[in-house]
């Protein structure tokens, strides 16, 4: 078993003080059937969110504000392309509810609205470590989830393994390595941004990992935060 390791390249470090938390969760079980336990948890979290936040105050929540500022610095307008956690929060406050996708995706979406961090989950069998956070190369092409083809400009931040892009910051994860019904082992990623502490990212990874274990089984075999 190859130990997962991540490097944030110097060019990214020089411009952004970002951090990335990762965990491996092995032996998960994706299920298509409706889970009453997930449904109960979602209803409870949605009720909690509605009592805690107001729609007109969302953009001023500290973690959301940090993410919006980060988007602006990357040249992305967060009023048009919202941080994932903000988009999920707004869905709840607008009575649209959290989307239902699969136990693993539902789990990290719950963690996202609880911690206000952004997460990804990848099929670990399709990952070839080590991981790297770098700037894209001009004219690199990716196929994002939903078969959205995108040509990169060289200015985007991307998460890669040893030979391919896994995620384009802001724009989403790639189709090739997404979790599916046959996924057995998961690589969970939490994205830290300037202004966030290591402790916040650690808490996010723990929260999301616990949700995945609760709804999809499996065991967390390692985790770390890279800064």
C-alpha cells in the first residue's frame, strides 16, 4: 500500500497561503437505496442551519467571506460561481434542501454545511500518488463531472496525482476519478484557503470522515493536513 503524500508547489505557496487536508477511508459501501438515517440527519442539519443563519447574512460569515475573497484573488467572481459550501448553505436557507447524490457525497455535503469547508471525494483505486497542488498549464484540458469539458488557462489552481488532474479549484472534480457505486476505497480532501487554521482543516476532515463512516461504512486509515 503506497502512503498518500501531498506537495503544495512553491509557485502556489508564494501567491496563496493554502492548506489541504486528506484522509483515506477503506472498505466503504455505496448504496442506491434511500437511507432513513441520512434523511433524518439531513433534516436535523437543515433545521439547525435555518435557526443559525439568515440568507442576507451568508456572504458575511467569516469562512464564507474568506472563500469569496480567495475566489476574487483567483480571478473568479463569487457572485456568479459560489463557493461550494455557500451554495449548499443558500439551498437550505431558500428551502431547496441539500441535493441527494450518494451516501459518500451526501456525507461530505453535510460536513460542508456544518464546517463551511469545501470537500472532494475520489475513488482511491484510480489515484496514483503523490498528490500535488500546482497552477494549471495553458491549454490543459479536463473533463469535469457531468462531462463538462474545460480548457485551462494556466492561472487555475489544480489538485493532481502523479499523472493527471483530479480537481480544478472552484470549477470541480474530474469525471475519471469520481466515486461510484463500485467504489471501495475513498480519498477524502478538504480544501483550506488563506486565513484558515490547520485546526479548522483537521476538524473538517474529521467531521467529513465520520459522516462517511456513519453512512457508507469503512475505516479511516490515515489523515494529514499539508500547509
